[in-house]
C-alpha cells in the first residue's frame, strides 16, 4: 500500500489518499469493538439464564389416613367327604344280587348286595335245634338235683351221688347258654349275607358283579359310600403366618370380633365364588416338618353336591379386623438392591425422604403397611423417577385412573371374586406417559 506509483502524482493527491486510509482503518477498529461488546452482553445474559434455578418437579402424592379393613387369607385346599365308608363282605359266599343303582343316594341300612344265604340258614337252624334239645334236658336235671338234695339230708343217698346229679344239672344249664350263643352267631352270619349301607350318602361304582365269590374282610371293597352334605375342605397354612397373626393380635393391630371370625368363604376351580358360607372347624395341633405347615379343616354345606371329593378350592379365611390400617398404592412401593421395601415421602419442607417400611400383605391394589409409616405421611405415587432423596418437589394430590368395574379389586372384607383372565390395567403413571 505504501508503494510509490510509477507515474507522477501530485502531492495533494497523495495526502488525500493517506487521510482516507487512516479514516477507514479507524472505522474498522470501532466496528470490531462494537461487535465484541455485543457478544459480551449476549453471553452475560445467557449465563444469567443458566444460573436461574429451575422449578421443582411435580409429583403426585397420597396422604395416608387410617382405614378399617378386614384381614383375610386365601389358602389352597381340597374337598373331602364328611363321612366315607368302604363296603366289604364279612362272610364267604356267592353274590346273588346287587340291589342299588351306581351313583345314587342310599340310606343307612339300605340293602346293597345279597350273598347266598343257604349254608348260613342251615347253620342257624342247626343251632336252634341244639338249643331246643339243651332246653329240653334242663327240667329233668333240675328236678333230679332237687330230690337228691332232700335225700342227702336224711342220709338216703351218698354225698357223691348228690354231687354227680348237681353237676348234671349245672351242665344242662351251661348247654343252654352255649347253644344260645351259637344261635346268635349263626343269626349274625346269616344277617351278614345281606350287605347293607353302613351310612347314608352317595354310592359309587360297584367293584363286583353278580355270581362273583365274596371273601370275608377282603382287601378290595365292593363299593364306597360318601356323605357329601356337608363336606370338609382341608387347607394348609404356614406356621410362620400363624406366628405373624398372633403377634398382630397381641399388639392390638388386629382384632377378632364375634362369631363371624370363624366364617369361611370358598372360591372354586373356575374362579367363581361358592354360594354357601362355611365354618372353621379346627386347626391341627402338629406342624408338618417337611412343609412347615399345618392343616385347617372347614365345614361347608353342600345341598346341591357342587363340591365333590378331591376337588381343588381356595378357602378365604377371616383372620380379624384392623381398625387403623395404613394402605399405600402398590406402584408407590420400591425395593432396594437387597430386596427391602421402601417408599418416598414428602416431608413438611416439601423435601423427599426415603422411608423403609414393613408390609403385612397385599389388599387388592394396595399394600397393608404394618410399620414404617404413620398417619398424615405424604407418599409419592407418581413421579418417583423425578424425586431424588433430599430434593425439593411440588406435591399434588394423586388422582387414580378410573377402573373398569369388572376388573376392580374387591373391597376390604368382601369375598374375593376372581374374574376371567384379562390384562391388568396399567398404573396411572404409565397411562399418563402413554397419553
């Protein structure tokens, strides 16, 4: 730029060019300074925006209030007959008749089978005849013994002759007793040829046909009779659950009230509720070592014979009433790496706290918490991912999603009706995210 032109230039022209060059360079520097100032202001404004604290995250909470709930336990069980009798012959012989319809109801004492009675009738007649002969020999022996008693008193007969006659008299009396017993035995055996129902109930299939040989006390029964109204339901209960129940009763958190505490409901194999209410009969006094459980026996009326022996069913046993139970939604419960349950609670300063809890059981879509929480605690149900322990949050009331009545959980204390298999509704949090 300072190059001297090769052609001659006037001095005034050179001065003008130098003056213009100096002005242009000053404007360039001024423009650069202005741009730098603007960039500085913009960056400062951005830093101020970044330094401003974001608003606290919003979480949905439920405020715990004590509730009165009925505590029940659902136990798997099997139906067994109230009475059962295996019919077997007690004498030998050929089966002549079968006098019942398989699968029908029979009465106690009703004739079921007839065994050939001929040999037993002959034995009965023979015993009767022998008894009659023994009874005929008794009067002469008695009279002779009386006469000899008088004669021996006056020394008309010897003492030995009197004792012989007295012995004959006592033998005649013993013969009568002997043959009476023989007659009774023959009568019993004759009656055993008529096989009767020992109990009233429903009879099963026949294990023998007409013309077959029956053997006294044979191992294979002729048939089986079962009393099906009422029936037993035997269910296994864990001994650990029993100890937990006793602790709750001792602490006063659980109360047994009145005769209803022994009432039991039943859920059938297809998930439907049995329409008859049962009664807890007794609990076994021995714990099975291999399973750690004991047997609870319940009695259910069965007028329609809906319950059959061997059928699987679930017994709903009433354990007691919790007057001040604290229930939290299941989606609010979280577990640590060791599997211990805990919930996130919003304290009075709207800060998040971790609260370990102890759960007693599930109650529908909620957990019954036995310890770790108290009335008035605000438990986070939705927004758990945004709630960091110690962080400040904005709590809002939890509004559960509307449920389909068909899939709604039963109210506390109501008999659990098991609906048809259907997909479980999504938790409220997931439903909101899906929207």
